[in-house]
């Protein structure tokens, strides 16, 4: 394993981040394919043995049970100071808004619950999971900065946002003396490269770390044609993201398979080795031990410029899907509230 700093922070992270969305009680959440605690612990323990020290979860994953599983495993298998824990918080609910719960109070409540779930006094990276169009970003940044100053959070990240939203949020943070977002977790992989239009160059210019999710496109970039799995059959969100583009993506997947055969490695290694040339640390989910083992191997695989070009050249534009489609539609519907009674220009 190799390591790097997360953006301008002093966090030293492994080049692979273990995504923990696949861990959690399948009876409590929205996903039927997630692992129970025993198998989750095995994968976390194996990840640590492979040198992975960066773990990503969220309070929204299986109603907090992903956080619980991760927290107990890390307490048993690692020292707190040796691992980097990232978790995420959700937007305010309509019930909270009706009850007058502020953005600041909402963050305090969500963070305290995540800390309880994880069994830790602080998180290293606290991520704004998806843009809350009903809450001023001023309140979000204020609440997050209070958490940083209280010692409950070390650094801030953001997910599922547009480059212009990130730029304006960090400009507001700089103006008001708030903590800034230093990492972004967007949807980015070899068959979905829309982040390259604005987010990639913006992050490069600003020194913001990229830790993309869906690094293997819900397993599509790791399987030969015809291979399937429980997640393939039951992950409706992944089907939403990739189902309509199957014909468009097939030639790229064929090239991944071809190059994997030529190099004598797995498709996982090829796909992640390509992504590692672009980002700080991809978030890679795992529901089998060999998933995390293949991800770790990718760190040592160096692709040539010609091989990268070969993988890239067939890509054609994709429409935004899922959370990002919702975000852009909401942003287009009207001006966003940036702070109470004022607009940042």
C-alpha cells in the first residue's frame, strides 16, 4: 500500500479507501444485499492487514448500522490514531424544518449520533452527503465549523455537488472564517467521467482531494461479460446509474477485459489503476475478501500513457443520474439560498 496526504490536511491516507456502504443490517435499510456484521468484520480486518487505513461510511447507510459495524471492528482491530474515519450526514428532514430545527442544530444532532454509532470521540473527515436546497449553506458551514472547533471533526468534505457549488461554498467559508471543504466525493469512474468537465480541473487548481465513489461502477468494471452477483441483481440504485448506458459502456468494458488479459491482472486492477492516475483515493466497496485484495493490488499497477488513452478513447457523454441529477434539477429551479437574507456573488 502507498499513502498520501488528503488535500492540504495532515491526514495521511491509503490510496484505497474502503467504502462501507455494503456493510449493515439488511433488515433495517434500503439495500437487501448488504453484509451482516461477521462478514463485514472479516473484510475490515483484511483491509487493515493490506495497509488500508482510510474508511468511508455514512449515517444513512442501513440506518446507521454500517457505522456501528465499522466502529466496533476498528476498535477491535486497530488503534484509533492509526485509522482515518470518514462519515457523512444527510439533509434536514421536512419534519425538522417544520419544527424549526436549524441547520446548525441538525448537524450537531447527526454528528453526535454518528459518534455514538462509531464509538469514537471524533471523526477525521465529516462529509456533506448531498446538497440541502432547503437549508442555507451559511448554516451548514457554521454548524460544521462549530463541530471542528469543538474537536469532534478534524476536516470537512463534500459529496454529490457541482463544481460551482463547491467553489461558492468555499468562497463563503473563506469570507466568513469558516472551515473549508478540502475533499470531494463525486461519481467518477472509467464509464462515468462527467466530473472531468469542471470538477477535476477545479480540484486540481485548488488542491482539493478527490475521493470518488462508485469507483468500479457497482462491479461493472470488475466483471467479465455475463458475470453476475447478488448486488448486480438487487442493487436498484446501481441499475439506475448504469442500466440505460449498457450499450454505450460495453466497448469500454471490453477494453478493460482485454487489457486485463494482456497484463495478466484482474479487471478491478486495471479499472482502479486508471482511476488512481486521476484522484487521491477512490472509495472502493467490498462484499467479498477478494474485492478488497484486488483493490489493494491496483495501487502497484502502473499503466502507460498509451494504455490509459486506449481505455479512455471510446468514452461518450453520459446524462447525470441519481442524486446529482436531482441536485442539478433543484439548482436550476431557482436561486439557491446561500445565507439568511443575503446572496454571495
